[in-house]
C-alpha cells in the first residue's frame, strides 16, 4: 500500500469486468478519469457466474481488511442467463438462485463498512447474430439478458443499492448491434463509453455523502506550486493538475 490514502474503488465481476482494461475499456477510462482522485482495483473473472462469485466473496472482500473499499461496482448475470446445458454443466444459474446470490453479495458488502457504497451493473444486451458468427451457438439470448437485467434492478431497489440499467442504455443507440460489441457479448470501445456514461451519471445522481463523483473528489497534491509550468508572461505559473486536454471525450 502506498500513500497518501485515496478512496478505493473495486470492479468485481465476470469477463465484462476482466476485459474492461482492453480495447479502450470502461475500467481503463474510469481509471483515467479518477487519476489522482481514487485508486481503482480490478477483480474480474472471465466466464464466472454469481454462484462462483459467492465461493470467493470472503476472499476478495475479507471483513477484517485494514482498508475497505469506498465503492464496489459489481457485474454478474450474463453467464448466469445462458440456457442450461443438458449435462448440467456450464454457467447457467436459475433466475431465483441468481437473485439470491446477488442479494448475498450485496449484504456481505454492506457490512464491510458504514461508508461503503455499492453499485450493480445489470446484464447488458447481446447481438445474437454476431455471437453465432464469431463464437457459435452459446445459448445466449437478448431476451434472457433482459429478464436477468430486470431482476437485478428490482433487487437493487429492494436493497437500496445503486443499479445501472445497461440493457436499456446500450440499446438507446441506433447502431448498438454493430457498434457496441467485439463479438456480440463483450464491449467495444464505443460500448464501454456508454457504460462509463451511465456509471458517472449514477454517481452524479447518487445522494451519497461524501459524493464519489469524480468532480467532487479532491485532486491529490493539486495545490499551486512554483514548479508548475510558467505562463507566457513569464511571471506566474499555471496549475495543470486537472487539465483534461489529453482526453478525446469530455466526461460529465
């Protein structure tokens, strides 16, 4: 651990989380946005469902950890929603069990700290035709994604957890099927931008004190300094600690 201490954000989920630092992914974008404001830690496990997440929950989020997260963003559901395999193997988790698993995850996180904040990302849509072309018949449908997404969001309301409706948000874009995925399931750069937009919107609207929205957090070592670049008049400095000129998107 290095200092000084910053808020700790943890991204916990399946491949949508594990791959979130690839292809200009949403995890990488958030890490850039929160530079000098929060530390973002990735705990993504490709192929996992909510059942497997429960098996390691106490290892990933031990109750006796010296430092507990300020925010945990959780995503499971896509793999759970896949059609059951005749062998009984595979990632399918029946809807009632999925809801119960996600409830157990939320309740465990809630007891870690009085200050912890929790956000669930609902199951995003899929492009079934693209899946078949790139990955074959996986037994994954957009209708099943909708069902698991709605169940996740309903649970969020019951548990007072912030829910982000990715299934609806991504499909607001007219060309979502062709623009938002690399293989019909996993997010492209454009898909990740939509995820970031929705996460930031949720953080901005959350009535959390203190706010965890990036514009509300202080910039580490952001005070003026005589070592800052000198402006053209040659008599004063310009503080560049919060300049955003390198970003192609100006985030709100």
